[in-house]
């Protein structure tokens, strides 16, 4: 299944990837600074996602046009309240 993002121009896809990568990097940095012991699994998962994002970025830099829609939806979604705090609003 292709995402709408896969039909965008290479520049738009690359920009979307860079923005999501920065957002994920900032989230990972925050967790590592403030919640290192409590969110170890989340941090490890996010580091793996950042590595995959870096590989995709390298593909773009090599002149390729990879499909990134599924990766973006599954691995780098928006950071929600629940994802940020690790709990839902009712528990909060």
C-alpha cells in the first residue's frame, strides 16, 4: 500500500523525511536527558528508527527516489500526548 507521500516530488519527500527525522531526534534527546531510566526501551527503538531514517536520507543524497510513505506513517508518526508521556490522558 502506497502512501500519498510516495506520490510527492523528490524534494517534498526529502523535506518531509528531514522534518520527521529532526522531530524524532529531538524527542529522543529529550527522553535521554530527562527520562533515561524510565523509557529505555522507547529510547532504543527511537535510535533504531533514526538509523533507518539516516539510511533513507543517504539514498536521497545518492540521487535515488525511495518510497518512504509506509516508513513515515509507521516509524515516524507525529508525537502525540500519549507517545510523549508514555501514558494516555486518562492515566495522566
